[in-house]
């Protein structure tokens, strides 16, 4: 169909309004309804079907039929609903000069062919009708522009947020895997002559960490290079709570003893929440390996009735050993937790060590107890 369903509904609505108005006015003034006037009003509404594709031609056709109605069936001053829709469409889609000319013609047309000379009231009423249509169209155009600007702003913010997310992912991957690879390489070198089996295990872990880091970085870089191309699904699922045992074991093999303590009733979590928990533990253990020195660490995961709490603490040197300018990982953790409406605390402990604790609320449909 060359027109949409909305165009058809608008056409029918305008025709019905004009017919009712014409019939009521004719019945009051003449005592009967002229059939010729009804036919002309129906035919005048038909051009509205093409108002989106040809707004000026539509308005011209409507005005021609209105003029024919004025000349064939003398009626009082009127401004049809069909004219309102046609003028509104022109005002929404054309420039100021064209709209001004169309408005002038629409203001004059209802006064042509009147049985008596139009008075001041008729002229003011016709001009007021035209101005009302123009003001409404201008308000709609402004509202549309503001909505479009807001849409672009939201899209830009979404892109910026996605870039920050990718930056956090890259930081987590590089910081964790590169640190592990460095420690594994040092351990393998130290035990190469004395204990070849330990060196072999360290090299196996080193190889696995390097392979995983390359795979995750390749996935993220594919997203950055995708542009307008459809994004392919990742070849492996994102890590979650179920992978905490693996990262704890990897940290233990790297030389930092870690205890994993899970409390409460375990239940499925949304992938985004599971990934956030995994990244918090990963970042905290990475920092502990880098700055805690000879220490022990503990990871505690607590399932509550309305949320989830994760805590990573160590009894080492903590923040005192961290170089100036560090802390980007903590910023990333705070942003991740904030995205879920949670809270994060991070700081040194009184007796020594460092603690990172986050609380993530869960809705009933996201894994909270009903």
C-alpha cells in the first residue's frame, strides 16, 4: 500500500469530523444536509493518504476541494479538519518560507465564496485557526529535536560506558594473567635444576595463563574492531562464581596461600553479577600477590536472602607497599559494583593487611530468595 495504517486512520478521522460538523451546521441553518457537500468533504479527505510523501500537493488538493465546497454549497465560515491535518503536515516538513505561504492561503481560503462579506470576527477566527496549527507544529518539531538530541546523547553515553567496560576488562586480564605469568616464570627458573617437576607444573600454568589471556583479549579486541558489523558470540562463556576455585588454586600455585569460604545457600546468579564477583576477587588477589609479600589471603562469599557479599582480605603489607599512582583496579571494581546498585569498601586493616568487601543486591528474579 502507498500509505500506512496511521495515514488511513487520520484520513477517516478527519473525514468523519468534517461530515459531522457539516451535517450539524447544515441541519441548523437549512433544515437539511446537502449531499453534494458531503461528497466533496469525503473526496477532500482522500489526498491525506499521500500527505507524508507529498505534503504540498496534498494541501493544494485539499484547498481546491474546499474552494469547490464554498462555491457549490454556500456555508458559513469554516476551517475543516482536513485542512488542519494538511497544513500541520506541511508545517512539520517544510521551511519557514513555504509554511508562511501555505498559512496565508489557508487563512484566506475559508473566506472565499461566502454568502456574505466576511467580517472582522471571521478574519480573526481564520487567522487564529492557522496560528494554532502552526504553533502546534512548531512545538512538535522542537519536541522531536530534543528527543533526537537526547537519543544521541544516550547513545554516546552508552558507547562511552562500553568503552570503559572494555578498558576495565583489558586491565583485569592484563594485570591478572601477566602477574601470574611473571610469578610462574620466576618459580620455574628457581626450581628448574632442583625440582624439574615443580618447574614443569609452573610452565604448564604459565602456558595456560598466556593462552587464556590471549583468547580473552582477542575477544575484546574483536568487539573494538567490529564497527557496524554484527558482533559474534564469544567462543567461551564469561567467568563467574563457579570459576573462583580455579583462580584461588592458581593464586596458591603462584605462592600466595588463599582460603575460599562460601557461606549461605548457593544459587544461580545473573552472568553480569557472577562476572563482577569474579573480577573483584581476581583484582584483589592480583594486588595481594603484588603488594602483600609473605602473607595469607582469604576469600569469603556469602549468599544472603536479598543479596550477595564478597570479601577478600590478606594479612600482608597491604597498601603500604603499593606504589604511588596505583588504584585503577579499585576504581574499576567500584564502577562494576555501582552498576549493580551495590557498595564497595577497600582499605588497610588495623592489624596489617588489606581488605576489599563488596555487597551486591539481588532482586527476586535475579537469584534472591523469594
